[in-house]
């Protein structure tokens, strides 16, 4: 009921909330894929982990994506609080 009321009275906020939720879900999916890739690399790497350049790159991408997802979650929570 709240979503309907907000959708009518403050359509731009409801659209912003929907867009943020979609982006967060996509970023969570990306982060999960990167984590799976990282775990696969970790389990298959032999020797010194730091010698595997691709592993280091996957680790960096995973961290960046996770940080970005966390930022987007905070923004989504703030937007939802504003809507409420």
C-alpha cells in the first residue's frame, strides 16, 4: 500500500528506489560470480599465490565489486528511509 501511495505522490522516488534495487541485485550477482571465480582459482593454484597474476586480478575485482555493492546498499537503504 505504501508503494502505491508513494508511486502516485512521489513517483520519482519510487522510480529511483526501483532502479537502485535493480542495480544492487545485478552487482550482488557479479560479486557472487567473482567470489566463485576466486575460490576456484584459490583451489587450483599451486605454489605461491602471489605469483598467479590472474588470481590477484580476480581478488582485486572481487574487492572493488563488493565495496561498490555495499555503497549501493547504503544508498538504497537511505532512499527507502526517505520514501518511508
